[in-house]
């Protein structure tokens, strides 16, 4: 039986990324040309071509300025989910600010699509050990599932010993939320992050394909993510550190072709549909 995997898009623009936070302050975001709309529509057309549905984790800041884009995502058969409002890392927010921004963003999205928004993903996977309190706020806000935990070691995110498959996760206040962790592959005793984004651009396509196939061979679905700016090699260049430049601009010119190949090699649908396949959530 073919395993359906989750295709996800974090809908943010090139100047929103955490790697540029030291170069671009939030009060300057409106000074930068928006490219998220045209790039997201390119992804929508590509997904139509491959008859694939996806989950779009939309940043509230983007939704507020582009409601027609959010409505189009929903009208074209995809799942709209929440990516917070300001793209601030959770561990740089107080619980009060996190609650306020999360509820605000969820409300904006639901007002636009006139339907419940039940999935959440934190900026840069910043639900880590010290911010697990955020899960209780997600439950209180009415989210059914989260996809913010990356079971790897990284300088900005990760819970290395986290459960690696979709599951019911107990929160610090003894509630329950479904967690769809980002996918990893086993290379000897090392957990290789294989879920997409910069890793997809950095690795040769053959390595990404092999790692994702390994997840399916374990009879588990994987979750794949990318950002609209990752198929946009013509985006403006931001003055930043060499390491941030490498992370952000590496192989932008190859990403779209690789994504086309990925969609030929695997079957995709929304995160919610995959969780339904696993019996963890009610099917839409």
C-alpha cells in the first residue's frame, strides 16, 4: 500500500526568516517588496499539476496583508494552518505574548476562510524543552495538532530525544495534543534531519529521496516542508553573515526542479489527512 506523506508550506517572505532577524527589524518589514504572493501561487500551480494537496502554515502578518491569497489556498483544496503572527522564536516570547499572538493569528485566518484552523507550527521549530509550556496554550486556543518539534540537535531548535513519529503528546499541564514531528533518517547512530527546507537544498536530491524512503519503509509517513522564497532565486539579497547567506541562498536555483521530482517520487496530501490515515484525528 502506498503511504501518503504530508506536504507543508510555511507561508512567510524572504525577509521574515529568523536568520535575518539581526539584519532586518520587524518595524522595517513593510519597507521590503512582498514576493510571498507570487511564489505561493507558483507552488499552488505546481501542486495542482501533481494533484497534490498541502498544508499551508500561514504567518499572521502575511494573512493580514494578503487575505485573498489565504482564501485562494483554501478554495484550491488545501489546508490552512497557523504559523503564529510575528515569526518571533517562542523562547524569545513570554507565555502572555505567545498566547496573544497565537490567538490573534488563528482568528485572522479563521475570519478569512470561514472555517476552523486546527494545525500550528512555531517559527523556526522553536518549541523546545524550555518552551513546552506553549503546547498548553495551543490546546487552550483550540488547536488539535502541532508540528513544531524537530527531534534533532541544532543551534536554533530541536528536542533530540523527542518521539519521532506522529503521536498524542502530553503537555506540561497534563493535557493532550497531537504532535507531527519533523522527519529524520537514521545514518548509523545519527539522526539526519531530512524533512525539507535548507536540508533539501543542501543535500543532493538522491540523499533526500533515500532518507525519505527510509521513513516510508518503516511504514511511517514523513512530513516535508519548504517556504515560498525557496523557489525564488531572484529574490533581493540581504546583507548578513556568511553563514546566514549560505543557509538562505544555497541552491535556490535548484529547489523548484527538485520539488517537481519529489512530487513524482512520493504521494502527498495535507498534514491533517495523514493524521487521519493514522487514526489520530478525525478525517476532514
